[in-house]
C-alpha cells in the first residue's frame, strides 16, 4: 500500500494505549504507523499541529471507546475497548460500525482516499462539491464487500458515506 496518498500521520502515545489495555498488535500500529492526520471524507485523527497525548475515553451505555479522531460532523471515531472495533459515535444515534480494527480502518481509509483522488484527477472540486461519480467508488465498494461485508452494511459509517455521495444503495450490497 502506498502511504504517500496522505500528507501526514498521527502517531499515538504508547503509554496511554498501554493504560487502556490495547492489544500489542493495534498499539504498535498506532504508535509506529499511525492514522492519517486528515483524509476523505473529511476526517481527522489527532490534532493537527499538536502532539495528541491524551486519548479520551467515551462511554456509551455499557460500551467504552477511546477517541482516535473525528468525522466530518465532529462525531468521535472511537476504538471499542472490549472488542477493539472502530465506531463513529454521535450524540443523537447509536454508534455506527466503521471497521473491525485499526488495521482494517487504515486499509479502508487508504482505499477510499484512492477513489476520491481518482475522481479529483478529472474534476478538481469533485469532492468539495459532492459530485464524485459513483463508478469512481466501485473499487472501494468491491474491496469492502470482499474484505468485510459489514463495512458497507445498512447503518454502517461507510454505508452512510456512500449514500451521501450518491452511490445507489443496491450497488454496494454484497449480493448485487
């Protein structure tokens, strides 16, 4: 995977991840590789220009998450402290599934960004004007369906993003 697609990466403090009992595989990934500081669809991880040394714990019902970043609507992108899956946490609805773990999240972010970059090559304001041609997102949809069909299931974060970008609902069903 070519990581040059992103401008920068947020590395997370290992001591804090250890305090939260994050498994070594994920902790090592977050401290050594990290997540893109900014990526489509308008998400950021950590704080731009600052060292992010505190990872907040968010409680939603019986579940606890550690905040890794925020989405385009300032909803927290959180790592579930029990299952280690990634969820988008809003104040007014149930958390939306985003990825099985931080490694799958990184892959999804890369593949989605590659699709957006492809569309922007022919239309510089395609993303900011919300006019990504649905065929440009087909590689992401195919990858998601073959990697983990839950990535694009109804109610998931990626499902809502694809709908927001005008991808017809039936085109990202696993059986379509």
